[in-house]
């Protein structure tokens, strides 16, 4: 099994003898504004009463909120305990035998396929560093003629943050429908790029299953809430096989209120875009650190090999300074010189840049001795 995404802040803190509360966690990409004010208020008012009862196993209010938010039929929506629930249930219920996986990608896709479909063959369609990790749509379309049961693709890509435009994804969708290939589209971070989602297409497509997370944009990672969108027949099939009460009462309340907090949503989009640009410029100003042009709330950064510093080395040197980054060595074909950082508050982003400058200075001085 491969390492799961992100780093474990508790393990890192224990290894260095540091209080986890004193570490700024750049390894997980959560909205720097935190929880929606409306969700916070509703949880405070109704949360304690809600835990005394079993949650609605059909998630009626949450499905209604999602349908209104996305303007899609409620029958096409199936909430779950984070999108990770569907990543692990898809191979089991659809019985994949041959899968094409666009990389770099979360290790959970492979983990789930290996655990739920041990005989499944996994082929990799690699985006290349020399192309800036942009997807070769023509190459992917050609590969899809090789008889795959499913295509896995994350957009924007995690960890690169590179976005494949909707018009290109529609071409991929048309090819998967023609080849009778399931198109598993992970849109965990597409909320940061309005207008690029394929949710409406998923509601009526015969082959598209879109996975969405409420952990990142809506800061609900601790409550475990997500959903899948596909045509009504597919969602009904999954609902029949799904364990009851997977989405707890607090998660349903917080998610429903967050989706209706338009002021929070607008502020998040504006704040993350501004801070992502500031962080990108700051990283570009540090010799040897090369950020990629991400579209979500995180950035992939490459360390120039001339610094003689790997991402794992950098991670270990940052933790005593109270900062945790994501070493991307576990992502397929990235290698030892890539790390990912979340876009956090302005103050926290500046603390990261300051720490990187200090480490660069120490590294250069050490090389002179």
C-alpha cells in the first residue's frame, strides 16, 4: 500500500517532540478562512440536540441543498463520508479489471483498486514535467481505445494544481461513452475554479461519475462529508449497497448551511486567489524553488537539484520551525524534489516564505564550508 495523501501532523509532532497545535500545517489544503459562519452558528444552536438522534440515512436536507447549489436533480446526488468513501467503493461495486489512471495522482486510487479489485490491471497515463504537467488530451483519447473499464482523472490535478479545461474534458467524456469506459472524475478542488465542473453532465451521462469533497473548500475535513454525482440509475445502485448512517448528523447540518452561505463562498474565492498569487510570487523570489501555476488552494513546488536538498530533507528541517509541508515522493513518478503547500492565511504564508529563505541561506553557507 502507498502512503495516503498529506502528512500526519500528530506523527510529525511526536517525532520532534512538538505540540501539534504549534505547527502550521501546509500539508493539507483546507480553506484558510475556516468554517462557514452560517454553519458555525447552526452547529452551535442545533449541534448538541442533533447528536441525540440517528442522522437521516437518506441525507434529504443535504441532497436538497446540493441540488439547489448545483442546479441538478436530487436523484443524481449521493452523499457519503467524504469522497474517499466512493474511491474505495467504486472498484468493489463496478468490478474493474483494467483501469487507466492519469498521474501524478493520489495514492488512494491505487490503494482502493488493489484492495477491492486485486486482479485489476492498472496502467498509468503520465503527465510530463517537461510539459508543465499539462494533460495531453490527444494522447489520452488515443489510449482510451485500448479497452479500459475505467479512467481515473483528478481535476484540478492533485498535487500539481494544473487544470484541464472543461472543453477538453467533454472530449474525454465523449470518448469514454463511445468506448463504454467509466469516467471517474475527482473534482475535490474544482470549487476553487468556478465554471469548470462536469457535475451537470454527470447527472445525465451513462458513464461519468463525479466525486466531490466538502473537506477543502468548505473546511469540513473533520466531519467527513462528500458526495458523488451520476445518473439516477447509478446513484440508486450505490445507495442500495451503501451502509446506513454514513454521514453523521453534524456533517449534514454543517454541509447544508455551508452551501447556502454565498458571502462565505465569494470571500473564499477572492481570498484564496489573492493569497495564491502572493505565495507564488514569494516562492519565485527564492532561488532554487520553482512553483507550478496551480488553480486550487495549493501549489506544487520543485526544488532545483543544484541545492542538494530533497523534499524529505526540507520537510524535516521545517518541522522544528513549526511548519509541515507535503513531501510528494509518494505521488506516482514525481521523484524526490517536489513538495506541495497549501495556500493558508497571509501571515502563515509569509512565515513559510521566511523559513524557506532561512533554510536556503543555511544550505548555501553549508556548501561553502
